[in-house]
C-alpha cells in the first residue's frame, strides 16, 4: 500500500447474510485507513484474500473491530489472524468486540492446535496465543494510536451484543453494524464525514426466504433485525453526515442491475452524497 494514502475506506465484502452464491458478493468486511492507522471492521468470509488483493500486507494487521457475533461478520477472523501469523506477523494485534470473542478465539486455537504446535516447533514461529489480545467491549472508548473509538449498542435481535463504532481522527467515520432502525444512531453519527449503514429492501424479503429454503423464522428475523433503506435515509438526514455509504446490502447479488436498482431508490431522496456499496470498492475520504 502506498505511503501517501491518508484517509480511505475499502469495502471488501458488502453482502448481508452468510450464504455465498456463484459470482455473488461476499459477507461483511471493511478496511478503514484513517490517519495512517489501518483498522479492519468485521472479518466475514473472504476478508483475507480481499485484503491482500488490495495490497494490504498481512504483517500490518493490528486492530480489528467485530460488530457482533453473526457468522457473516467473523467467520474468517481466526483464519485471518492465523494466516497473518504464518505470513510473518510478530507484532501484537488487538481484536475488539462482544465478549463471546474470547471463547471463539480459545476454541479456534484449540481447533488448530496440531498445526500451531507444529509450526512453532518445526518452523521456529513465535506463540500465536501471545500476539493476540482480545478486548471485550466494556469501557467508554478505546484508542487506536491517536484515533478515539466510541461505540453504542444497537438493537439486532436475538443477539444481545451488536455494536456501532465511531472512529474519530482527522475525520469521523461511523459504522452502524447490523441493527434494526435505531434513531440514536443519528445523534451518534452527528456530522460524521462518513456513515456506513446497513440496509435492507423489504420488498425482497419473500424472495430471499424462498431462495434459502428457510421458514418464516428467517422472514421475521429479516424484518425485525435490519434497517429498511428508507429508514437508513432518515437516519442519514437526521445525522447531517457528509457521505452515506450503504453497506451490508440485503439483497446483494453483485449484478449491475441490482446496483442500479439500489441507486434509483436513493436518488433524489437525500442531498448528502450516497454511495451504494459493492465488494472491493475504494472510497476516498476527503
Ligand atoms: Zn450481518
Ligand atoms: Zn447480524
């Protein structure tokens, strides 16, 4: 990655939900480059390859924020860290998120114990356990270098812990995480430079439920745990953010046609600049 890069957001995976389909988009992960700090937000399937594809050196892995423990946001967390370790990562890394991450990480290490032990013994690698620090969300804010990170708990039933994060440096960037319509997010993201918000098109819910072959339970979850596009626009208006990035799109089949459809549904509804997310999209923050 070039040294001159200052503030940028890379959307790596922009799909809402865990299933992946031929030529489709990938689950949630993003890289925020803010004041030269590189911060990963969520580690859904595909994050490791997407990061290296944009030129990110895995040795630079340092801070990862997980919004909540749905697999489309952390399925590849362990493999990402493990791969960074085998790539030569020796610096300590910090993983922030719900307290269940502690358990996840311990069990991941257990599941890979044969490999890890062998690599330490036969390749002379340092202890993987020692370079990872899992930090459950508790205190009021965190610091990543000079960046202040604030959070609020957002409603995403049935999960008890789902977080929105705000990164405050020379720019203010907010990630909603997965949430149903939650008006406090508007004040949380007041005058932010970028609001990255999840969104669902409710008219697609029946089609999605049919495609997955699942029951009314999924339908209920989609309706009660995510934010409709019109509601996202409302939050963005109330917040007066400078840019709205629509992310974690439900549906997101990665076709041009669908992207145009999303775009049409936001056109003329808000004066703020709106970007409809897509995988591997690089957004300059100025
Ligand atoms: Zn999700
Ligand atoms: Zn979720």
